[in-house]
C-alpha cells in the first residue's frame, strides 16, 4: 500500500522553494534588493517553525486544518516565485531573465506543486476525474508556453507595432 | 552575471546562504520524517463477535467481554453422540465487507479415557472444524483450520458434537479452549 502523503509535505515543499529563491536571488543580487535572500531564508525558517508546530500539535489539529495552513504556505512561496518573474519582466524590463525565470523556475515549481496536490487528493480518496486530469495537464502546458510567449520581447514588440499601425 | 567572476564577498555570502539552506532543508526533512513515523491508533469496535443461538440454554452459553468471549457447559453421554446444532454463533457485523476467520485450538485438559471425541464445526459454506479425538489413553489435538470467509452482516452457527466413552466415569470433565482468529 502506498504511504499517505502528510499535509506537512506542502510546507516542506514551500520551504525548499523559499531556499531556492534565496540562493537564486543571491546570485542575481545586482538586479534584486540586497536583503531579499535573507528575507527568503527567514521565510524558510518560518516554514520550519510551521512544521515544528504541526508536529507538537499533531493530534490537536485535524487533517483539514493542517492541509490548509500548509497549502497556504506553499501558495505564498509560489506567489513569491511568480512575483520575482513579474518583477524582472515589469519593473526591471529584463525580459530575457524574466523569460528564463518563468521557464526554469516558475513553471516547473507550479507543475511540481500541482502534481503533489493532485497526488495528495488521490491518496485521500478524492475522486479526480480523467477529464480534469487532462484539463490540468493541458492548462499547465498552455500556461507554460503562454508565459514564455508573452514575456518574449519580440512578440510584445510585434503586438505594439501592429497596434500603432 | 558570470559565475566565473563572482566577487569574493558575493561568494562568501552565497556560501553562507547555501550552508544555512542545507541546514534548514535537512532539519525540516528530518522533522517531516519523524511526523511521517507518527501513528494514530483509533480504538474501533470489533466486527466479529459471538451471538447466542436458539439452543443456547441447552448448552448454558454465557457471552461476555463485549461478546468477544464465551463459555459453554456441554454434556457428553456414554456411547451416544450429542449434537448442539445452534448453541452459539459467530457474527460478522460489518455491513460492507467479509472477513476471514479460522478455528485454533488453545488448550485441552481432562482425562482422555472418558471421551471419544469433541467436535466444533463452523457452519460456513466451506465447513471447518476442530475435532478433538481420544484413543482411550491420550488426546489428539487438531491443527488450526484454514481461513474461511464470513459474509457481511451474517451469522454462522458453531455445531458441537460430543461423545463419551462407554466406560467413562460419570461426572468427569474435560475443558477445551478454542480461539477464533480474525483476518482483517
């Protein structure tokens, strides 16, 4: 029998995403605020505290509550990844880095998160219809490609050129 | 950004962040692993238990311990087969699924010279029985039966047959303890 995924797994995933963000923003510190890597480290540390609280109040908190606060933590980390992508693209106008970030960090992170959330739902006995699975994969592919296309400066230039004409 | 020309200050900063990241990630994973090892055990009601059959008074059946244990007071007559058709039953109270059970001999005391056999048969579709036989000097203890299925929400009688030796002494007794193993 497959061992069930605990809700705290999402917190663990969120911690790893924050740590990855911290290291990547450290490498890109000439383009990012200097304090950002440390803020992400603090966020990861907060996630660790999160898991510790879960461990100590394991029997007090129900599965439902544990799932939601861990899932929200994961969503916050994903939102930060998307925010960095938007920061490069919109605030800094560094399209190449924004495109690279979206393809190499944002898209895989979201895809991995969706995979584990779907897997958790399946192990909890939640019915996950086939059409929904196909729709999920399709939307993930469409999201990935559309993010890459929309952040492509050539496409944007062509669009704005067409509008001017 | 070129990794080859990273300034020393930046390298040190990155190294420090990398070390703290490794520390946080490994400690978090260790705590998650210990969480994964935490088991929650819930007390559940047993699905399989004894119920009284219509002939329970004849066999002086007494059920106790939340219907998980029972005692019977049986008689054996000299050279006559005595059959208790439906003194006690085994019930599968689960409404959705069947359970497998088997009969297992636990202990036997009493003088073998007084008895010919004492037989317990569970009336499932494939009947299984524990047959204690005596050759007049010693008992032959039966081996544990194979597992048989009890359908959901169904009761099965245990038929008991006894026969005492023609030369048995009146008032002598044997005590047999059997167990019903339940496979969940």
